[in-house]
C-alpha cells in the first residue's frame, strides 16, 4: 500500500481523476479527516472538502504502484 497527497480542486480534475483510476483493477481510498471513501466514486469525492489536499491510499503491489503514480502525477502535490 502507498499513500500520496493529491489535489482535486475542480470538477474537471475530479472527472479526469476518476476516469484514470477506473482503468486499474486496484482499490483506491480517499482519506479526508475521519472520512474514507472509494476513490472511484464521483459522488463520494464530491462529499469531501476539495479545497484541501486529500490522502490517496493505493492498495496495490509495488510493481503496479510505479505505473499508477506516473499516471497520477498531474493530481499529486
């Protein structure tokens, strides 16, 4: 598992982010304060405070994580 901080501060960024991660057969969780939601859920993402950075937990093996992080670079802080 790997955790990175991301920023999803616009509707277009949220849509693009969800489109990117749904391509992977891996679990992704977004953690904001005490809330943990499925990162593949657009409705769940919009229930979070998007004005602050959010922790993204990637539940994958080390081999996959590098390629996932490469795709997620535009959203990472």
